[in-house]
């Protein structure tokens, strides 16, 4: 039986071709670690996935168990730079750790917050903007109806498939409304379409 999101997205003929062509993975299971998820999102900003993964692995390898915010704060910015982080990204990771320790980012309560409330908490941290909040909502909290109009890949795919200028964010947002309440899945199909270009 088809997942409800596949049925819904298939009402759009272009999206239907993506649904039929691509299989997207489901990320379930495992104990969530929202602090590390956000740190990994920051690590990946404007880097290739391979480079970001290598840098983040070096950070994780410093600790026998997954590092806590307190342990990350015990590292200096220069120590983070030695692992491959830029100075700004080292500061941003410290900012996330500080927000968790001080309670302004209540990681144990994020599941109970709305998408807008989560985005507000995340973007209040210096170094984390709307894109970071959207990726966190999609992949960490697994929210089904998040649309990342700021993501270049999403806009590029829409431009190629629908003929909308990728800088025309208003038209792109309007297009996305037909995919509600499954816009996270729509984004994932749009990204998948780029893998075959």
C-alpha cells in the first residue's frame, strides 16, 4: 500500500514522476541527540558532504561516548580549528552548546513544540538561520511539512522541473502549497531529482 505522502504528492504530475522514479529512505530509530544534530548541521554549512563528515568525525573521535555540550565547551576555538572547523563555525558550535547548557534551547522539550516554536529557538542561536532550522525540523524532528525555500538545491530542482526562476521565492512558495501537508517529502524528491542530473 502506498504511503499517504506518495498518494498526495502524485496529484502533481511532475512530482508523480519523481515519486515513481525515486525511493527516499526513512530515518527512524536510534536515540535522538538534538545537540549533536545541530552541531552537524552547522558543520555541513557550505561544505561538501564528504568534507563535513570528515570534520565532524574528528570531533566525535575525541570522545569515547558522544560528546556532551559541556565537553564541547571545554574545547577552545583553536582546538576546534585544528579539527578543521573555521573560526566562525567553532563559535557557532559553542553557541549551540551554551544554549543547551543554559536552557534557551530545551532539547528535552523540542518534540512538544510547533515547527514555528522550534525554528524560533534554533534561529535565536548565532550562526543558525532559517535553513539550519528547516534541516533540523526535517531530519532530526522528522516533521512532515517543512519547506526550505532558502535551499539552493530545492530551488534549482524546481527551476528545472517547473520552469520557475530559482530566485522567484514567492512563486516557489506558492507552488509548494499544493504539496501540503507533506512538503518535507517533496523537498526530498526534489533533491533526489538533482542526483541524476
